[in-house]
C-alpha cells in the first residue's frame, strides 16, 4: 500500500457512506453539516471514524478508497458494480 490507501473493504453505516459521497463531491465538513442538518463536530467525528475504518490517512486517500470499493460514483467514473467474487461467477 502507498499513500495510506487501503486495499480491504470496511463495514460502514449508511450515514458514513452518505458522508463519503459528500466528501467526494468536494464539500467541506461545515457544508456537509449544514446539508445533513447535523453539527460540524458530528461530521468531524464521522470522518475520523471513517478514516479509521478504511485505514486511510486523509480525504484524498478516502475518496480513492471509496472509488476502488464502489462506494461513490464521480462523473460516471467507477459507476459499474464491483465484480462478483470468483466463487460466485457463473459461466
């Protein structure tokens, strides 16, 4: 791994995925808080927890992780579903 990029999936809540989508859209924590009608401190805590769960070091690494694992779609990039694990592929 380089740059704090994680190559393993993480168990995230629906709210955490929602926050990742807003981070990927380029919103600040304050703007995310206003949009979700929660406090900025709550957003800060969510992002801290998300960074820990995803083993990423910063917002850029988090967005890269989210793209890799299909958690976000940015301008039609990475909008395809992830392939099924090899034991579920049907010929």
